[in-house]
C-alpha cells in the first residue's frame, strides 16, 4: 500500500524535466491554457454567484441588526461551497476537454520510454473516441465520488469520526483524479470496464498520483497550468513500470 502510494506520488519528480528534455512544450501549453481557462471560470463563477446566494439567504434574516455581518458570512460560506463543488467538477470537465491532447501525450511518452513506435498523431476519429470515452469515465466516476463524499459528510456529523472525514474526502478525490490521469494510458489498450479493474488493482498508485495532482492545483495559476501534463506523464511512467517496460528515462 505505502510502496504503491509512493510510486504514484514520486513519479511527478522528474516529470517537468521530461517535458524539457523531450521538448513536449506543445502539450504543456495547450493543456495548461485550457486548465487555466476552466479554473478561471470556476473561480469567477464562485465569486459572482456567492453574492446572489448571500443576498437571497440574507432576505430570510428577519432583523436589521447584524444583517451586514450575516450577509458577509453567507458570502464566504456560499463562495466556499461553490469552490468546493467546482473543484470536484473541475477534474471531470478537464478530463473531457483535454483528452485530445493528453491521449497523444501519453502515447508520445510511452514511445520515448519504451523506444517502440506508437500512434500519437492527431485524428478526428481518435479525438471523438477519446472525448466519448472521457465522458463515459467522467459520468461514471462523478456519480460515485459525489455519493461517497456525501456519505462521508454525513459520517462527519458523528463527533468521534469528524476528524477523519476531511482526510478521507481528500483520498477519495485523489483516487478519482489519479484514475483520470491513468486512463490516458489505459485508453489505448483497455475498454472502460477493464480500465476500472486495472485502477482497482493499483488503487494506491492512483491515490498517490491524484494526491500530487490535487496538491499542485492548490498552487495558484502555476499549479493549474502544469498539473494536467505532469499528472499524465507521471501516470504513464508508473503504468509502464507496472508492465515491466524498460527503466524510465
């Protein structure tokens, strides 16, 4: 368990150097810009909607005394909730929108590491397949993640369990984030059900990968820009090692 987690997490070390060494700048810039745009929309929406929600909730406050404090408090709470929901949705939106870039990137990384020719060329047919697969994975995983998260939040109402809820929610988010990153490698060789089975067998590697991915997203702007490419490269490197391929460069 610990060994697999470390393997998934530490695969990020050297991933940026891999980008520089093999001149994978195109993938970095395209996916980074998409990630920044999506992140900006989510953050901007959270601020915009939080005002409207706080105004609506404040209207139910029956007294003038303290109404400004209540409004300010509700703005922070509603903004925070929207950010949490947006953060949860972010990786799934990103999974679908950047799949045309990340699939070929993963194939390119595999070709470099294994020295075997792979298909990393752009094609409308391949893009359509990758986006449809991304939608299937996203719809499957987001349902499960929301249900598990809600269950954990309910458990958090029990005093003795509350302290464990936040770390558990983080691990759940990390698992599904890692799933998304590994699937760019898996889509070339498995169907969705086989991909699910693979991730279950290597769940702690997925959690390790997803943990590093989520920690990167916390870093303003820079994290949003680099997380998609580094997550895909890290997952591909880890998966290739699992398949007894040559030593990672």
